[in-house]
C-alpha cells in the first residue's frame, strides 16, 4: 500500500536544531486532531533522529521520511 504524501498541515523548519525543532512540531500538533497529518521540512542533519525520538516519546507516528532537494521531509500523524 502506498502512503499518501499530502498532509493536513505543513511546517517548514529550515535549519532549526533539536530543541526548536521539536517545540515547533509540538506547537503545530496542539491544534490538530487525532489522525491528522503534519508534513515537516527540516534541513538539520540530526532532524531524522530527533523527530523519530520525539514521535516515540509522544505517541505520534512518523509515517514516512521523504527526500527533498535541500533537506528531508517527514510525514507525521497525530496520535491520541
């Protein structure tokens, strides 16, 4: 089954590092309902590990990591 890459909300975090990165994601997810998706673009080399860890700790799901021309995009789904 192919996972869709469209999202309910998008967030471009540019070069934001770990602390700012996860805070911005948390703030964006606060306004979302369970099951909605957030597409995050991040250029920090540590973003894949930071986002995956944050999802595990918060009960959200990292659905897919997508390559982007200058960084990566991460499709997250809001959990309970």
